[in-house]
C-alpha cells in the first residue's frame, strides 16, 4: 500500500494534477489497484459543468495513466528505481477508450491497470476505472519511460 506522500516520490505529478490518492495493491510487472477520491472542491468542476458536475473523462484517463506509471516504476529493479527520479513516463497512445458511466463529486474512483505487454521501456496497459464496482471508463494505454 502506498499513500500520497509515497506516490509523490515515484511520479512527478503534483497538485492540482496528481490524480492518484492511494495505491491499495501492486504486483510488480503485472497489475496495480489505486484510487482517487473525487471532491466537489476540485477546480475542474467550476466549468464542467456548472449545476451538473461531471468529472471529465480525460482526467480519468490521466489517472489511469498515472497509476500505470507507478506500476512501471515499481516494476523496475532496485538500481533502476534509484535512477527513476531522472525518468518520466510519456503517453504514446490511447486505444479502445470507452466512457461507460459518469463520475460525480463524492465518488471514489478505483483504477485497475494490468500489463498487456512490456518490452524494454515500452508498456502496453489495460486500464479500467470504476465507482462502487460499476465500470466507468476503460482504455488501452501505451507508454514509454524516457529520460527527463
């Protein structure tokens, strides 16, 4: 289990763009389960949408990507992990993306990301985001770990 302080040691994202609050399960090289508590106090709700707040799908995809980045970094060997502060994860593609249900303030968004394929610095991941066990978003993500 990783809390937000430990997460910030792994990925470079910070408020207001750190979209993972806690990692509850991680299997190096295989999968990660993490979550984000969606709060009405987030700036994004000022404009999306006034009087009918919906958490943007692009933010959900970014949260899945951040969880995938944590998985990739935690899957490195110890020597690589020591050098991870000089690395960053870049998106290469988003495929098969579907938005199944809206996410609203007060929801706990659970991210499940599994490795489809990994070769060298390239990772292909399946991401699913759900609320109360109901699938909200799914996508396949391709990313690359590169030097900063």
